[in-house]
C-alpha cells in the first residue's frame, strides 16, 4: 500500500471508506469537542443509516487501542443481551452505540502511516450539550448514568481489560504532578501560585477513595470512566436521555469515579471551558436532580458504604481533574488537546473553583445524599 500523506489526517477519506456498510460518503466534518481523539461525523448517501462516527484514536493516551475495542465489544454485546432479557427502559428510548466493522471484518483500520481508526454508529434524532441546560436536563443525565451502571452491573469487572492504568486514581496523578514540578518547575504568576497552594492543601485528601478501596470498603465494578454532560445524548423531541456515548474508558473502577465525574461536569452551568473561572459555582439543585435520576435506578445495586463516600467522590473528582489539567499545563500540554498555551491552566482554575464551591456546601450536599438514599 502507498504510504501517501502522513499528516495526522492524511488518510481521513480512505479511513471513512473502510467502514461504509452501504452507500457512499458524501461529507465528512469534525464533530464534538473531545480532548483526546480526533472525531468526525461521516454522512452517507445510502438506503440505510445516514451517518456514522469516525475516530482517529490517540494512541499516545490509549497505548493498547485493540484492548479498548475489545472492552467496547464486551460492553455493547452485554448491554444488548441484557436489554433483551430485562427491559430496563420500558416506555423510554434507549440505544447503545454499535462498533462498526471495517471491510476486512476487523473493528479498526490502521492507515499506512500507523494511525488507528475506528467507527461507531451514530445516535440519530439526539443531541448533546457542553453545559447543563436546566434541572430536567440534569435529571436525565443522572438517569442515563443509572441506566449505564444498571446495564453493566452484572458484568464481572474481570471481563474488562485495564486499558488506562491509574485512570482516576488521584494519588497517582499527585505523584505525576510532583515529578513534573521537579522536572519542569513552574512560572510564578498569581494563578499558578493559587493552583500550587490549592493542591498542597489537599494532598492527604487525594487518597480517600483509593484507601477505602484498599480497605475493602469500596469494590471494583465496571465503569464508564467519562460520563460528562456532553457524553449523554438527549432526544431532540422528548428531551429524554437516549444514550451515553464515548465508550473508551469502560473498564474496572469505582462507580464513585463516574458519579463524581458526572456531578463535577453537570453541576457547573458555566461549563468546563468557561473563561469566567472566577464565577464558577457548584449548583446543589442540579446535584439533587442528577442524583434523583441516578438513584432511581442505582438504588437497586448500591450498598451502604457506596453512599458513605459519595460526597468525597464529588469533591475528589473535581479536584483530580483540576490537578490533571494543571499538571498538563506545567508539562507543556502533552495530554489534553489545547487551543492556546494557557488553556489547561484556565481549565484547572475552573475545576479548582468548583472544588472550593463543593467544599463550601459540604453540609447541604451531604444532606441531599442523606435525603435521597
Ligand atoms: C477527556 O477526550 P474526552 O473529552 O472524552 C479525558 C477525561 C476528562 C475530560 C475532560 C481518556 O475526555 O478523563 O474528564 O477530557 N479522557 C481521558 O473534559 O483522559
Ligand atoms: Mg472520553
């Protein structure tokens, strides 16, 4: 095969051609705001499905992309069978994205320059939002996470590979931060000083979930890993959640990572990309709505210890994401895609402000959790 154009997207059109079930490609456009992969919406002229999602995976982050695909297959097969057996979604539309096969029957295509491409079915008549719209939306996002956890709750975690070692383990992010700081140093600006001080004051706290796990108080389960607001698809007519997408980080973990991630993302109406980081606040009414939606399904499988660590999870995952962004800023933006050199610093400030707001409302957030159990 000719190597051709080895710029990252040099084989975009050829990649799309590998996955067409029928018809022909009429349009390819960039899609979504993912921070890791390059994602495209492919439009087809076809009697059947009119769109699919094409992604060039970031194999610097996901070092074993074939294991990611294997986990995705394990989940989608399990979810399909489970929904046939137990119709969790009575009276509601619910769809699981499908992994599409390439022409040669494999679940990915490697282009001549080594890029890893894969495709997923597109959820039609649905949209996602980068920030929460209102309480109803928040409740639906919570319900979607509850659906997902219910669907996967009887899948043994050992059937999933650990595709991203250390993902959501806060003490490991702290160790990496220390190394980066020692190696790269940090400029002395008021924002950087604020962040460093912020991390310093929460070092012990960072281990709270991992210690609980080591003590056997929390157990490993299959998780989504990235249930942020824009990974939940909302039906354009009914406003109900119809799918949770982005299945890359399905792997064994703590449901607390997911709940914390969903809340840090959804209870911040300014969104994680806001420039107005000083105005960021955690909205506890949205928190209540999400947990109502989530627990309506999750009560069936959560145990008392799970509730005992919910507040810590909410506080920790916001802090952890801030730490991840801040570290990446210090390291020269090697992990998250950025639009400018200070982008990850801005993102870190947003998450730290959110963490502060969570801390300031500890009492009322704990009361919400207590009331909803
Ligand atoms: C990354 O690539 P994307 O946008 O789906 C990151 C998540 C973060 C998120 C913040 C594998 O997700 O952990 O919460 O950015 N994914 C990975 O927006 O690190
Ligand atoms: Mg993701």
